[in-house]
C-alpha cells in the first residue's frame, strides 16, 4: 500500500483530529506503516518530541495511534495565539517570531508551502500511508489564495479529500453541499466524499438524505460514525478536557476511599496544555472543574494554576477577579495549590518579562520563593526524575527561567539534586507538563493532597493513564472499522479521488 488522504471538515471541531486518529489506528492494525500530518496547526496545546521540537498535541496523539514516535515533520507549522491579533510562529518545532494574522496570511504563510510539502514528501517516502488533517474548513474562500493546510496541500500533493461533518450540530447536508460548492473546479476534483460524525439514532432514517446528497454532488458518503462520549482526546483548543469527559459521561468505578477529591482549575486566559489535568480526571473519585470566581475555590481540595501563553496577562486576570487574593489566603492556610509552568511562574515573587508581554518587572503572588526571567530562547525538553519517592516524566515548553531561592525541591534526580520546581508547605510549583500522567507519582501526590485537605480519599491502585489512552485510541479505530466502508476507504487512500467527479456550481468566486 502507498498513498495518503486529507481529512477536512465542514467546520472547526467537526471531528477531524479524532477521525484522523481513528483511521491511523485502523490502518496500523491492518499492518500498514502509517503516519499523521498536519501542515499548520493553531493551538495552545502542544507537545515536545524526543528531538526537542514543539508540535500540536493532536499530532502527538495521532502518532501514538500509529504506534510511532512523533516528530516535527508531522506538524511543521504551529501557531500559538498570544492574543486576538497575533501568534507565535513555531516552524519545524522551533519558535521563529510573532506575527499578526494579517502579516501571516498576507505573505508569510504562502512562503511556507515549500517547507510543508517537503515535510509531507519525507513522510510519504518513509511510510506506506500518510493521513493528513486539515484545519477549519476548506471552503474559507477569504483564505484560499494562501492556504497551505487544506486544498492547497491536497492539490499540490495529489491527495484525495474526505470531508467530515458533525451531524450533532445540525445542518450537516447543507454543510457538505456548501463546502463542495464553494470550491474551485480544480479543488472540487480532489473532494472524494463525506463522513458523517456523531450520529445519534437509526441510520436507516439518514440514508435517504445520503442518497440525495450523492445525487446532488456525485460524491458518496464513506461512513456514519455514531456518537460516543469521551473520545475528544487531546483537543486542539477549548475546555473539553478529554478524559474528564470520559469520567463524567460514562460508567466509572466509585471512589476507593470514603471521600471524593475536588480539584478546581483556574481558567486563566490563553490557557495552554490544559490536558495536564486529564490524568487527574481519570482517577475514580477525583472531580475536576474549571473556575473563574474566588468563591469556587472555597470547597476545593486542590487548586491548580495551569500553564498559559500569557503569564503576565493571566496574573492580571487573577488579580482582577479576586482569585489572586484567594490563592494567597489558601496558601497561608496550608491548603493545597499546584502551579504548572506559567502557573508556577505566577506563584513566584517576581517576573522579568521583556519577551512575552514586554512588561518588564512584574510582581508575582509571592507564594513561592522563585524569581522568573523570560529568555528569548524557548526551553523544549523531555525530562525525567523523581518526586515524592516516585519516578516522574514530563515535558517543558517555556521561555521563563526560574531562579529558586528557597523551599524544598519538587522534582529531583536519582542523587537528590533538584531538577525543577519547589514546594513550600502545601504549595507546589513545576515547569513540567504531563507529570501527572506518571501513575505512581500521581497517586503519591493525590495522597498528599488528601491528607492536607483532611479527605478520606484513596487513589485507585490500578489506574493506568497510558492504558486508558490506548483504550480510547482503540475505540476510535473500532469506530472506523465498524461504521465506515473500509474497503472504499482503502481504495481512496491507495488510488486517490475517483475520476469524473462532477463540478457543483457556483464554485469559488473569482
């Protein structure tokens, strides 16, 4: 087998990421050597590869679906929003500067097409199949001229396009038809057909509409995937934490101890890598919620200040909302607080930032004895160490360099030398994302929190976050295998879009 496919969507959040992962897992179970690819990703949820490159977490998750290590080739362009008008541009895993939306779409994006196509070609030369994910909608006619992630990549790389629509939102037939009808004749020739996502009910009631869609567009539907709770793993953006959804929406084991443990996550602006709390939400008896009012901290057993792309802006937001004072009081009362990455920096004494916000000296909350200086070079590593007597692994993505002047080391090497973070009383801080995915450390940390909070909570002895993630990926593969026409999908990946597909007027405006 040799080929590829672009999974596009009628809208953002139509299900492109999970469908791509499902196709990847289905293919790898057939013995196909497959890799994921997304030319350009806009997300604050990112991951660090073993070679120290930053890519979107969705592509890292899709690589896991393929049972391979993620690389920068799989997501050559990552845009990390820093506000309404600008984003940090990460090229081949390294930041290359900040650009406004106008500046990026006005010329820089098109300049990256050669790099993007070269990365895709390298993957196609290594793997039997490459399953590509689009972004937003391919019918964003205002952006088509400079597009490098949807029809721009499909046309240049000769990829067939499968358009995914979320029927749970309504209007899926109009969305399918309108998506094709707003493409140029050349782009339309790449669109092979459709995939319905998140369907509830009797498929036979949908089939007349699919037949009419075929008659109207000349394009078939390759499958109807049923609605499944808790499969939005490693979302690009938003607040739908993946495994939290699984815990809340499906049958979950009851708490092992007598109490539940309540975790409040401060919903700071430009929150990054909120997937850090997925592993907590996967624990039976742990209730995770996002909060934006000080009153919501009162009954929490643990408060988390998460990572953010705008540390100084998030600090101001906490002060404006009264959350900063609540955190200071909480720490003084020896009630558990955890700061992760930007949250760790916020808990410190002061921040020198001439890079991200360019605000210079800013006072932190003063809870931890830490002084932070923002460096122009971004730290991108995959470290490991020990904490609370357990092995812990994580990844670092930050410009801030922490000078820890007191407290107790949080994460150390095997000789007891501090590697990262610190602890004062019941307040912890670390730059490491993903540390709570280490099962032994997570259980030890939750035991500490429960003891400090006076809760009779006991971590489940057998929760494996890695196993839960694999289980979700297998469920995605099952959805494709059981509810898509896999023979037709196989032919599409191997041979490309069918010949003679009709043009649907009016096409893209001139």
